[in-house]
C-alpha cells in the first residue's frame, strides 16, 4: 500500500482529499500572457564569388513582342534583359536606338537581326520607381546587422580566403551604400537593384574585389523583397 494512503488512513482523512492536487484560486482563471512576436526577416541568399551574373543565350533572329529590360544604362543605347533562376542572374544585351533617356525599364516591340534589336515601337514600364527604391532601401536596412558581422569567406574563392576573412564593413558603410537600378527580372516580373560595397583588402596585385548586394523587389507588391549577396571584382590591365 502506498505510503501516502497509509498516512491518510492513520490521520483519519479521506484518501481522495489527500490525493487531490492543490488549487491556486488566484491563478486558476488567469491566462498566461503571450509576448508579441517580432517578424522574422528571411536571410539573404549567399552566392559564390563571381558566379551570380552570367551571359544568357541571345534570342534568335526574328520578331519580338514585348521584350522588357533596362535601357540606357551608363548612357549607352543598349537594352539589357535579365532573368533570375536558381540563384543566378542571366543577362543579354541588345544594341538598339530608342528616343528615351536612360536608365529606365522599357518594353520593346520589333525584331532581332544579327544580335541587334530593331524597334518598331516601345513604351516605358509603368511602376513606382521611388516606392520600389524605398522597399530596396528598407530591405538593406533590415539586414545591415547581419551583413556587418557576416563571414565573407563563406562565399569567397579559396585562393582569396585570407583577405576575405579581414573584410568587415561597418554598419555605417553599409547604410551609406548607393542603390542603383540594375534590371528587370523577366522570370518573375520584378525589379533588380544593385549596391556595391567597399573594396576588400587586396591579396593579389592588380586584383580588385568588393561585396555586391542584389535586391529584388516586386512592383505589384505580391511577394516580399529578396537579397542576393556575392563578391565581384576585376583584374587591372
């Protein structure tokens, strides 16, 4: 027989009374408050060094109906088309003469001949550029703490691991980055922005490297913004 039952019988107290759990009148009807939850910001997408931007296969010669891209980047008469697939940005460039001041996102109708785009007509894409730039800026602000403490060796080429481990841009530097219009993602109908970070410590002569942030925003407001983080650079000649 359990010890508690023997003790209750010896004291003349009912077994049921002894085995019932004690109640707390003050807390029996009280509900435990649930603290408010802070929305979680999805992490950025890490892309290995010099692998994010790649050349795309140009469209074959023939008529095109509604070819959308960025025209007039750096003042050049070129239409740049982009599509993002599996964390890579594929880009094609078509020389074309438009009576437009770039850079701006346009839709061109005409034909491609010998790699050149001959425009019969074109129209600018209707979207809120200032509003989308603000969305991209907000995304950058949200991820500044994570970017300032990021280990850039995670995406650096192995032969540049040493200098990448010494790269620590400050939060002030990251917040001051200029966000530039880079392109239009034809795969998802979204706008692509680019922000180039400070130069990384030089490890090899004539080789310059820097972090780059690509921020993708949806002008329709149906999907949240997305950031791709990578390293780019060039060799001085």
